[in-house]
C-alpha cells in the first residue's frame, strides 16, 4: 500500500486529504483515485486529465508519472497553480 496525499483542485473538490491505495506505478493510481472521488462526491468535477496534470512527489522527491511505487511510499499529487 502507498499513502497518497492530495493537494489543490482534487482536495478542494472532493475533500479527500489522503488515502491509502495499492498500485505499482503512479499512473495506476489515477483510476483508483477517480473511483474514490466518485464515491465521496458523485458529482465531482475532477477528471483523469486533471490528475494527469498534477505534479508528482514521491517520498519528498519530484518524480514522473511512470515512476514505480514500493510498499510504504508517500505520494503527493499537487495540481499546478497559475495566477495573474
């Protein structure tokens, strides 16, 4: 199991701060996260495209979506922020 901490749009829309999931790569987390989001908030506006655009940090190190995960890893997904 890996611990996934969520920030930005995903957290604001669903209220999910963190969740534990079983996955071997970051990309495998995406459909699992969407399923959980729909359980918590059936009318969620978060899409797989939103998750795919997130910055990925594994155990404090910025990583790629293709990165492999190990049992006990902490994955942080942060949606990009823009402003004016």
